[in-house]
């Protein structure tokens, strides 16, 4: 079956009903909470099921399960109207569950300033999840650690797990994958969390291939070429290190300094980890937003998956970026798959600038409020 199909379960994961053929849509992007919805007549048998407390949904496309999650919202109209079931994927749990200073201790014994995790980004991600899954008592586990990704360090003090961990994975193009464990009756009994490295779609997409549609682009100079990290200690006793990205300074012919406050790092910790993270954030950016067109050589689920990399050459931009997908289905137009690369262009979209500023501010406020 080519279209979207939805399987509705109760809060325990027991099967209730599956539906298809309705107006529906889904949005799938790497390390972003997936979302989908379908609209049914209010007198359809599925209507009372989607409004049950804790009702869940499994979302399928082209015969393959895409994600599962809670039916978060069910707006409707009556008496002879419609009801819409809006599903948010279980990845949202990583924003709803928090990393504690001492995950193994009760709330009255959170005596450490921070819980610090260091190592490859996959290792940091899985260790933080493992400790807090155990604390929560949820049937979630992590797959064996393969140590993929760059060396990173992060700290938790009642922060949402995703706030600290997802940016580390994004920097290494690692995509979170949730695999579900079902019993012999099809009832969900557990979730396994892993990451996957992206595949690269063969070839280069150009206007001549007919795959890219209209596009916007932007180019930004580096905001940082060298960084000082201030470590533990006070006054004259404080430790400082400096890391200089000499190749970047030579390429751009300029110096831009930055500072990172690393006073909360553990004694003896490698402060260069913080420096290299800051330099990565301050790198030059080439941004491209484009809507792609599905063709026989570019088909979701066959030649690429969400989070895979694609090379695009549309003058004057040559870049490699991850792929997202939007799926819509209507009675009039059938199924439409719209692949996309790039993020919202902050230079062109006022709302995007506002949303990103609020997100950064919110993370900063959360950090301040936990000290």
C-alpha cells in the first residue's frame, strides 16, 4: 500500500483499529519529534477510539512503520463533522524526561552540582539515557555502544535530556532510531534506542537532474577562530587554556576570539573538549533550503531514508545536507512525498528567527535556573 496507514492502540499498547484512506499528513525529520495526523468523519468507528485517554497510534507509510506515539490532540466539530487525530512520536519523551545530577539517588540526595558525561557523542548520549531510564523505571533500553561520533562533554542539572544530547548527535550527523519490542499478541512491551550513521545518496543533485525545485541559500563567515576556556578555580588560581583554529584564520584572514566558562567541569577534565565544541559552533555556514522532487532514482524508503545525506550543487552553493520528508494524502491528489533539505532560513523568515531565539533563550534560562 502506497499511502499513509494508522493503527490505533490503547494506552497499554493493545490494538484497537487501523484506518487508511483519510486526508492525512506526516512530517519526518532527523532528530526532530515526528508528527502525523488524519481526519475522519465524527461518526466513524475510529472517532471514539482516538479520544480515549492515553490512546496511541502507529504510523505506516508504503507498508513500513515510521513511528509510534501518543495521540496528543483531537480537535473536532459536530454534530455531523470531523475529528482529527494528531500524533506526536515517542521521541518527544527525550524532551519530557530530565537528566539529574545523581540519577541513581533519590530526589533528596541530589548533592552533586552536575552529572558530567564525556566521550564520543554516541557514548555520552547512551550513558545519559541509560542512567535516567533506570531511574524512571520505564521499559526503554539502549543498544550497545559503538563509540561513534566526536569527543564531547555535557552536564546535566535537571535539564531535558534532548536539550543537551540532540545537538551533540546533530553535529555528527547521527540520527536517533527507536525500535519497538512487541509480544506475541502485538502489544508493545519495550523500546530500544540507538543511533544510525547516515548513508549518502549516490550522485549529485543539480537543476539538470530535475530533483531540486526552487531554493534559497545563505553564506555566513565564521564567528569564532580561537577560543579560551576558563576552568576550575577562582582569581589567580583559575586555569585557562586556548585553542586556535589556524587553518580557519589562514583561510579567512581574520581573528575572532571567544570564551567558554568551564568552571563546572570536573577536576582534571580535558578543557579542550569545550574549546572544540565552541569552534564547531562558530564555523562558517553554508545554508541551502530547497524542496526536492521524487523521481525514479530518488524515492523515500528505497533510495534514501530520513537523515541520509545528499550532495547538492546549485550555483553558487555546493553542500551536503540531511534529508527530511513531508507526506500528504488527499482524496483529490492522492499521495505526495516532498523531500526537503536545509533548515528554515533565519535571514528570510522572521518567525524562524523568533522561534530560534526563543529556543536559545529558553535553554539559557533553564541553565541559569538550575545553578
